[in-house]
């Protein structure tokens, strides 16, 4: 028998069930926001849940601006909060 599947979010283990998106797993784990907007820094998380809007943008395995609601959860993902446009490395 295998243990629960998890990925990490900002260093915290997040459990998920097969077929869940990263966004769904975060919400079920009590995480309501994981991105801040450019300029005003307002918190964002799931809004539409179907990949139409851009509120749930997140950084996964070093790739910024992925929609958490459309990325399937997989064991071992390194999921991180995203600030603004997720490209702070380009703004130096």
C-alpha cells in the first residue's frame, strides 16, 4: 500500500487525490491565496476554476504564470507563491 500523494507548497506538504488540480488541492488544504497582483499586491487564488481567468497564477517547478486550476497535481511538484508577474529576476 502506498502513502498519500503530496507536493510541496512554499515548503509545506500538501496532500492530494488522483485527478485533482494543484489549485483544488491547495483550497482543500486551506490555502486561499498564492499570488499577489502587480502594483497593488492584492492576494489572489481560485476565481473561475476552469482556466479562463488568471487569478490562480502560480510558480511550479520554477515555471511562473501557470494556472493552478489547470495543472494536475503530481507527487514531488515544487509549488511556490507568486508575487506580481512572477518574473522578479527580470526586473533587476
